[in-house]
């Protein structure tokens, strides 16, 4: 691996992270010389969150540049550190309206009899799973009632009980406890980006529009909440046709206006034969599949890896997992905030800042960073398909991205970013069904390739489940 000096950067930590990410993607190392990392300052954290933001966005941008070059000279690109960090929070600025709250009323951190635990209850079935274990009314329980019930449990025992009831919870562990835990050890042994290729007999084509290198590329999105939707939102910014599929019962109102930018959103019931058949038809015509189902879920639906490859040998298949692809928790439900609790990030923030409660990252950085790494994986897969006629499979996890963050500590205190200014927001108005909105300016600048979206954010299940 080359030294971080191969990247033009104000921050050596961001440059080192980009080197590691690009190497994990098997990207050509000479391409790093085309990247300029601009800006200084940082989000407030004991971890290098802004370095991770800048490095992951830059990696995705570099993958766009490589695909657009199609074997020729790579365009230069610059990644703005402050804007990349801001996109890790929210890009949407509603004009006279705001999305619903991000969190369910009882979601959050609670003190147990022997420590701390976080309950993730945003989905109704996850809320029910946690409150059933606590013996509380699923609809009417208050935070005070939840706190009283949690205080009677040991954190580890409550975590086990809620997960066993198909819910989502995480005991707060230290980094050393995570390092000694069987799942922490499994994650540490996994690559940042696992990938393999398959001969697909793909015949080389030339991008129809160098300024929109993903025009004509079909992306099937089977992801929820943040990481996967971040990936597909990024791909849509360079011309991809993104079709998101949700079940009829799913909703995430707090993030839909943020995350569906550039996409059409449909629904299928994969429990029914006609739903699975429709998905197979979409898969057969897709270029990229991005999915966040737990490792066994698609297999149980008859849509496992072998079947997907049979349907579409040239598919670029990008999969996300919360806690890693091996070890005893490989199939566990999880979200960014839970992984931060499990892996020691929230504990380290608490101890190093002298706080009396879990102190997570200032943004859900594992979700966002993994999303940009997923987008970069999809783009590298498309480039490999162009160059070698191969289909590809990529696997990433929130926990492994957390390990990347923990391994690169910030080098001294950096000044906080300046507050948001009018010039940080793009002048163009996005006409959504919720009302007019504007977005933050793009964090990437790639010569000759604008980062822009053809469609406004749209509600879930608002389009037919078919390609245009």
C-alpha cells in the first residue's frame, strides 16, 4: 500500500483511511493521485468521524471517476471535508416543513442493574418485541415505565431476551470487551470489503454519456433506513435508475424524504409466489443489486446467492450486514446505534469525555460510511464487468466499518466546523410531495461529471415495481 502522501489531503488520517478503503476495493493505486481532500475542521468526537466521512465519500467518487474514464485518463476530483461531514447528518432542508421525528418515543439508552443498554424500537414489531420482554403495554408504555423495567434487569440478560424475541437491543460494552468477544474477534478477522468475481461473458460497452456515467444502469434496492439507501442515493446522483422495493407494512417516515432522493419506490410481498416471481424478473434485468437482508433471509425465500447468479450471471451483488458475516452474531438484527454500543464506541466516548452516560458518535457514521463503501463496491463491480466481463459479489458490515474507524485515531484536536451558512445549500428547489426542499451542496467535485439527481424524494410504495 502506498503512503498516504499519494493523496492530496490536509488530514493524514483521512488520506490513510482512503488508502485502506481503496486497497480493500482492489482499486488501482495510481488513481489515488487524482484525489484532492480539501478543508479542515472536524465534528466533535473522540473518534476520527470527519476523516471517515471524507475518506468514504472520496472513495465512492474515485470509483465514479474510474468507471467514467473507461480505461482512459481519470478525471480529477476533490472531496470537501466539511460538506462530506454534513451529509453524514442530513442533506435535506425542507422549506416551511420538516420530516417526522427520527426516533420512536421509547427508543434510546437505559441504565440497567449492572450497566447500560440501548433499545431500538423504531419499527413497530421491534418495539413490540422489546416491550413484551419488559412486560409493558406495547402501545401505551412511557419512557419512565421502560426505565423502571430495564433497571430490574442485567444488561446482557435483557439483550439476550429481546434479541431472542426478534427484537433489537445492545448492551454497552467496552472496546476491550468487544475485542475479547467471539463476535468482535470474528469481525476483526473479516476484510473491510469481501468480494469475489464470476465469469459472466459480459461484452464491453461504452457509457452513453460521459457526464452521466451510470445512465442506463439499473439498480435494484432492497435496503432500509440508512446505509443501503445512502449507497443507492449516491448511485442515482450519477444517472443510475434506482428502483427501491419495500414490503407493504414497512415505513420509516423520519428518513424517507432524506433517503429516497433520485429513486422510484415500489412494493412487493416476497412471501407470496407472485411477489417473488416479480422480483426475479427485476433481478434478471438489473445491473446492480443492493440488499440488507440478514444472511439467511433471501435463501429462505428461494432467492439465495446461487439463484441470483443463475438469474443474472453479470449481476453486481452488494450485500450489507450489521454485525459481520461470520461468528455467532452473523444473523443478528442490528443498526448503527446498536453496533456503536456493542463494539465499545459509545463507552469510549463516555469515558474519554468524562460523561455519565453512553456517548455515541455525533452522527450515524457507521451507516453513512458503509453506504458510501457499498456505492464504491457497486461501481468497482461495474468497472470489473466492463474490463473483464465478470459479475461480482461484495459483502460489507457496519461492525467492520466500525473497526476501520477505531483503528485510525484523530491526530490532535481540530477546530469545530463553522455553523451552516446559506451558501452551503444548493439554490435548486426540489419539489417533493411533502413540500419544497433544498439540499446541501454536493460534497464531491469531479471534473466533467456533476453530482445531481433527476428525481425528487418520493414516498415509499409510490411507483410500480417495474423498470422504466
